[in-house]
């Protein structure tokens, strides 16, 4: 829990999976924080001042410390507030959680999102390639409730904010179920489990509003 004199602020954007996962982590730890919404693509002078390198959300401000990049923010949160640890303690498991988290953001996200904007090799190829990548996670989660085991962990927050509650919703705009139950039973079970976690439900964007906004983002990106 945050100590009395502590100040925790989060600059975020409501549909950003990167922001959503940081909120999940703060809530999991029970850290009170002030949430400052950015209206992307506009950027406030505060965001530009706090994250001059990347100019992106999320940014966490803990007292006089400023942090950006969601994976690093999650690690900082886990090590600063030590209740409800969410990164594995075992060095190998921790390295693997980081490995898969990087894979989600650096491989699954571009493979799954870009074709919605520029379907250069066709939608069918994009679906197949994205599913091949997602299948690696299916193997990781099979037989478990969460990637972290019995409770939600680092990779659950990274992959959860990105795959079911962002990417799959973007594909739903096209009428496509990217993670069909018959091909991905482990991931579908995991998604149900995630939906049972109160802090996850509190942090994911409302579905209708989210899909409507994503449709607009995709259309705008297509025409630019
Ligand atoms: N690697 C960053 C990615 C953050 C990111 O891409 N944030 C987006 C919102 S979803 C953003 O602020 N975009 C503004 C821009 O690109 O100008 C992280 O993990 O925090």
C-alpha cells in the first residue's frame, strides 16, 4: 500500500493496453493513484515534458521519479510495493515472463494490428500469421489458470491488456474471431479467468465504446 505522504500519478489513455496494464498493477497492489487522461493523438505539455524521448503514455510519476515504458513501470511497481508480488521470484521464470511479454508487444501486436490498417498480403494471410504467433501463448497457458499460475501475474497483465481486450476486439470490428475456442481452448479458458478478476474488469475499456473508437482509428489510419 502507498505510504501516506506518497504521490502516485499515472498519465494514460483509456483505450491504450499499455496504460490499462499499469492500472491493473496499481490496483493489484492497492496503491492509490491519480489518473490523468491524455486525449491522444493530442499530447499535453505535461506528457511531452515527462516523456520527451518517446512522447507516449503510460507515464508513472512516483513522488519525484518519472517512469515510462509499461514493462519497466510494472517491474518498478512490483519491486516498490512488495505486497501481492506479480513477477516470478525464480530467475528463469522471471526471464521467461519478460520474454513472452516482449513477444506480445513486439511481435503479436504488429502482426495482428498492421494488416487491419494495411492488408498488403490479404486478410487471410494476416489471420493465419497472427494465429501462428498466438499459438505459442496457447502452449504456455495450457493446463494453468493464468500464465503466472494460480493468480494473475506480469505476463497476464501484459498479454491480457493486449490480446483479448485490444487486438481481438479490433478484429471483431471486421467480424472475425481471432482466438476461436476450438483452436485455442487454453487461451479461452484464461480469458474467462481474467474476466473473473475484479481489477481486470475495472481496467478494461467498455466494449461497445472501445470497438466504436477502434473502428474510427483503423479507418483514419487506412486513409492516411
Ligand atoms: N512501448 C511502450 C508503448 C506505449 C505506446 O505505444 N503508447 C501509445 C498509446 S497506445 C502512445 O502513447 N502513442 C502516442 C504516439 O505514438 O504518438 C510501452 O510499453 O509503454
